[in-house]
């Protein structure tokens, strides 16, 4: 269970919601709860300026970043 004061932090940002969802799935498959934010702007035709982000709890930020780095280097 997350501490009550554990805030959400961005661990990845892009303009492609599909990429963000792939990363979210990788994180969740490895036990890290994650959310995709900002995709409503991408769907509204603002994909070139939208900032779609994958966010996790701050307490899991380091682990999430490590997993993202490993996933991108394979």
C-alpha cells in the first residue's frame, strides 16, 4: 500500500499516447501501478504539442525509470 502522502511523478513524456500505454503496461506487468495522463489533448488533434506522460508514485520512481531504460535498450 502506498503512503498517503506519496505523490505522482512523471517518468516518461512523449507525444504518442500509444507509446505511453505500452510503457504503462510494462510497468504494471512488473508490479508498478502507472497512469497515462494528457492523452485527451493528443486525441483532440493537438498531438504535436500534447505532452502525454506516464506517471507513477514517487516511491516507485527509481524502479520505474530503471525498468523503462531496460525496456528501451532491448
